[in-house]
C-alpha cells in the first residue's frame, strides 16, 4: 500500500510538474505570439490603411487603386535615386565640369526623346495593347540603371551621367503612359480631376515617406539608396502587370487631333484624311499652351537653380541645404495645389489657369528684381502650386470638351507635349550664365509668353462656357 501510495504520489507530483511546465511553455508561446502580433501590426495595419484609402469610392473595383499604388512606387523609387545622386552629380566635381557633363548628356539623352515625342502619342494610339508593358518597361529600365549607377557613384565613372539622365527619360516616358491609362480606370461618376488628384497625392505621399528612408540609406553609403531603388522599381514592374486588362484595351477609343482650327472644330469632316480624328477644342489648346509654359518653367528652375545654388547658396546655408529648401518648397506647393485642385474639382478651369499663371508671373518678376533666398523659395513653392492646379484644370477641360471616344488619346498626346516643354526649359536653364537676376528674368519671360498668348482665348471660352456635359464629382 505504501508502495502504491508512493507510486501514486510520485505520479501525481510528476504529473503536476509536467503540467506546470506545459502551462509555462504555453504562456511563453502565447507571449511570443503577442509580441509578434504587436510588431507585425504596424506593418499590416499600415498596409490595410493604405489599401483602404487607395481603393475607396470604387477605385478598388475599377483598378484606379492599383494605379495609385503603382504611382506611389514610382515616386518612392525616383526619390531614392535623387538622394543618391544629389551629392555625386552636383558636388563631386567642379561646377563648370559638372555643368558641361550634364548639358552634354541632357542633349544626347533628351534629344531622341524630344524628336520622338511627336510620334509617341500616335504610337500609343496604334499600339494601345502595350500600355502595361510600357509602364513595366519604364520600371525595369530604371531598376537596371539604378544597379549601373550603384557602381558609378563609387568609381565616379563617366557612365554616371548618361545613366542618370536615362533614369530621367524613363520617368518621363512612364508619365506619358500613365496619363493615357487614367481615363480607362475611372470608377462610375468619378471625374478625371479627382482621379488625377488621388494619383498625384499618392506619389507625393510616397515621396515624403521614402525621402527620410533614402537619407538613412545614404548614411550607410552612396550605393544603398540605389539598391533600394532597384528593389522598388522591380516591385513596380510586377505591379504594372497587375493593372486590369482593360488598360490595354482600345475598345471605344479613337485618335485625337491636337488642333482647334475652324476646319476641324465640329468633329470629323470629309476634308480630314482620317475620319477618326477629332478636335480637342480651343479651350483645351489654350490651356495646354499655358501648362506648357509652366512645365517649361519647371525644367528651367530644376537645372538652373541646381547649379546656381551650388555656386551661390542661400544666405547662411550650404549648397546642399539650399537645394533642399527649394526642393521642399516646390514639393509642398505641388501637394497644396493638388489638394486645392481636388477640392475645386472642375469649377471654372479656364479662370483657374489664367489666375495661377498670373501669380507665377508676378512671383517670377518679384524674385528677379529682388533676388534673395526667401523669394527663390517662394517662387519654387508658387510654381509647384500653379503647375499642379493648372494641370488638374487642363484635365477638367479635356473631360468637359473632348469626346470620350478620343479622351485617352488626348491625354497621351498632351502629356507628351508637356514633357517636351520640360526638356526645352531644362535646356534653356543649362545654357544661361549663373546669374540669379538674369536667370529669373528669363523665367519670367517664359511664363509671360505662355500667359499673354493664352489669356484672351481662355477668358473668351470661359465667358462663352464649354459644351454642356454631364457633371461628375
């Protein structure tokens, strides 16, 4: 009996101990899972929040949400490359040498783009089935160029400049195709202005998030932001193919003619060689010319101020900080312009364009006459604000005045012309001597040309009113 009791007791004690160990193990395992969930939640929670925001109001069902995410990836990758090249391209060699190299490779790299730009729109008209592939190709090209740059930033090889400008060309090509894609992905009763606002804001927010990450990677070495850009652009390549198949469909589309002469003003005529051509209307062509002036100013300021501020930094600041201040000012202005454009929707787009271009003209004249740190930063902010708001107003006019049949084509061709204007502005900025007053006087002249040649036509169409079309929000 004693033995039995002893045996029982032993078993009971052992069982109790085993149960205690099992309970402790379960508690530890539960704690580990809780910690894992706590660490995992910020990532998954943020991802779910982003997906909810980008896919709201039918954007998820139409595919617009995926395009917003793709554009965010595009912006994040571009800012990584910008951070990696900021010190290398502009500060590692003497100003004259760096300026000469950039000017040479801008001409070599952008000349083909500028010459081919007039055929990019028609090419997209003929080959609409390649839009997803074209966007994926632009992403892949930048991924490979980022790897090439990762070696060049360390060795300082001559391939640095053509690779950097190749990234720029691929980015511009992506922008052209994206403009053609947006109209295909509109949710029901969703305006182009609202859609483009969301896409642009997605890119700006991603840029803001990626910038400090890129700066942290830059602290590890000049290669690391480029490795980050490679990963981001590869992800963008695969995300491009996740867009809905209707992006590549030409169903219900025709070709747009960027002309507003009386011969073509009311659609197809027998005199037009191709019956599918449509006019985009006088309001659209005037708005496009005004936007081209602002885009030309953007290219001019980027290249001119990059070297001007290196030679003559803002008062009390280093060259890098000076460029950072101007860049942040332009980005903040662009974000504010996009937000205001989304709020205004499509109210009086002609008046908006005339007004914002006039403000930029005033800011440019003021900055040229009283050249100084604060006014240069203000000009960058006003130019960014005006460019965003004017572009959204152009989108509103295209939606209002251009038949749906040719709207996608009109977007592609108008964006191509705006990219060419940017290249021309950059070329002018590279050609000028590094004199702040002279440079900003030329900037004011660029804006004045665009404003004076379009203000009368835009105000005239605003008084007459555009074609009566269904209003969308």
